[in-house]
C-alpha cells in the first residue's frame, strides 16, 4: 500500500491501482452522504480534483494521486457513500487508475510513514 | 480555545469523547463518538440529550406578570400578556425596519416572564431589554443555571421516571419539576421537531442530572451537528442564517407567531419596533420569502448556494440559507429565500453547485412531520 499526503491509499492490482481514502480521513470528515466519481476512461493529471465528497459537515475534493486513466469506479460507493466510513480500505474504494508515469508513486509514503504523519 | 467560555457540562462532554468546537463564544460539542448521522437518527427514534447552556436565560419581572408582559410587548410582536400561566410561546425581537434581531422563547411563570434567547445574540438582547424596560421592570440574566434539552419520542418516559409530573405536561407547557431533589424549570418544547423537554437546572447540579438522564438506555448525548440537521428537517430557523436583522417576520414566513391581538384591528395592535413596515408587508406581500427546498439530485446544497429560475439565467432569484443532508429524509434538504414569484410549493428552481445548475423544488416545511404532544 502507498499513501499520499491527501490521505489517499493506493493498492496495486496488476498494472492498475485501486484508490480510496484512509480511515483517518473518513473519521475526520464524518459520515459521508454524497460521492461524485469521475467517468471511466477519463484521462486525469496528478492533483486534478476528480472526486467530490460531501460529509454531514462539508464538501471536499479528492485529487488524482498520479497522472493516468480511470479504468473503473465504485458505483456501489456512489449509491451508498457510507461504505467509505464503514470499510475505508475495502468496499469503500473510490476508483481504479492506470498510471501513465508509475515513477510518480515512488515519492509516496508507505504505511509506517503515513502513520507517522497522522500521529 | 482559551478565550472560549465553558458550560457547566464541559468536563462531561470531554469524558464522553465529544469533539469540541467554538460556537457563539463557547466551547461546545459538535459530535460524540456516535457521529452526526447516528446521533440524528437516534434522537428521532429514541431520545437525545443536548447541552444548550450557552443560550441566554433571562427573567423579566415587574409588579405583576402583566406589567412584565406588556413591557416585553413593546419589543416583541407577539401576545405575551394573554399567555396563560405556565405556558410558553415562540417570539422574536424586531427592529425599526421590521427585521428580526433575535428569536426566542418566552414563558409565563406567574410573577415573571422567563425568556430564552440565542447565545450569539444574548448580550445584545439583554442590553435591548434593559435599555427599554428598566427601571420599571428588572431584567436579570440567569448565569448560574445550565440548560439541557431532552428530545425524541422516549423523552417522556425518561423524564417521567424521575418526576412523573413530566408526563402530564403537553407541548409548550412549563412546570417546576423535582429531578432527584433538584428544582428544575422545565418546558415541554425543543428545537428538533420531536417531543421533548428543555430543562433549566442549577449549574452545580447539571452534571449529576445529565448523567442521570444519560444512564437511561434510550438516551445518547447529541452534539451541535445533529442539532442542526434535526432543526433543518423540522423547518425551524437558525438565527443569523435563515432569519436576521434584514429579514422581516413576513419574509421569514413567521407571521403565524404574531397573534391577532397584535395585528391591525387587534386590541394591542402594533406598539413594537417596525410595526408599520411589518403590517405593510402583511397587507401587500414581500419581495422574497423563506421556503423549503428539496434538491432533486443527491448532492447537498449548503448555505450560500445561489438560486436561479432556470439553467441559463444570469440573475439570481435567491439563495440557500441552510442546507445539508437530512438523515431522516435520506437525502439533501435546504431552506432559503426566493423572490415571491418562485415561492409556490412545487416550483422548480436551480442551484449553482460547483459551476453546474442543479434542480431543486420548492417544498413544504417541515420535511419531517412534527411529533409534539399536543
């Protein structure tokens, strides 16, 4: 698993990465009530705002962690945003992305570094 | 949060794991470990306990109840004088332009009027009352009492287990109850759309009473986050957002709170700030009106979202003043102001959200049926 400073996690699945937000992030955000996902096939650039999430408290954005193409989105999450609260690292994933420059992952944190950041 | 005031329940909030935030000069719990969504649903299903000690509690007293009531009627356009003993009523202070300076609850307590005002406005409210009413009347802020709200369908069972007389009260009744030996000023009211009680108790006893109420299996502590979504679903105004010094009771859809006796032709018509402006609006209508708004999509539309007649119009017809997700409704809910041409129930309008126009319908308030004990 890789982690970004924006509290996203990335898990390799073949040559694509599954992306979600961490439990720390969902705890801070509170109960999610709305998720707007990108379209499959979208080409995105690192730090583009590609997902809108709304919690009971406020709206926020999720940024593209790398350059690449969206290969799949979690439609179950759009139907039931609370999945991100109940299973942040599993059923609450947001989208899958195929990086165009996998070296962008090199700078990301591992679990220990992420835990250090949020502690 | 060093400059913030603390309520008598501050230590209890911390021990319950509350997340504290600054609110109206106080450090207040926005949520507990249960979280806003579950706190909201729990209140509608069973009972929630809220700390509202930040609100202002004021006693207005004169030679008689009538003297105090008639004094307040010079500031408030509601019928205070005819309020029966041990009954409570909603009202508001108005200004010379007919705008609302604060909304409040007032109760006939036999020899005085007990007034509860919003935390953010309480200093100005007390100043206003003192300036207008003293020395004929005395205006005393009660600073040594906490205020709790117990809200939800199980509230009666919870409170009457401590003092059975709670069960005899109906909506907007007021009584002094004995809660484990503590003298509590209780009203059967609240701000969630649910049955419930507001309970004023000496600050020194606040923690023990709150703890006793929380000991009931049906009671959970509830923070400001759920308080806001509960009152929004109930169609109730948040002062400073849905009503303020620029909104009249007519525009704010609160004319129901102005009884006949204070209206033109009534025995005590007018005599409050802005009466002329308010009567003129009651007669001729207002440019804008407060309405309920139901976003048709799933995205919440919050305060500040601008409203338009259609997808391309350049001039806004209004804006949202409160909005968010309604856990009981199961979708987004909002209220706001629109020009009166667009205020009819069912009218479609558009809100601009992240650069896109999204449809909403003007909807009847409340969004969830009121569940009071009449």
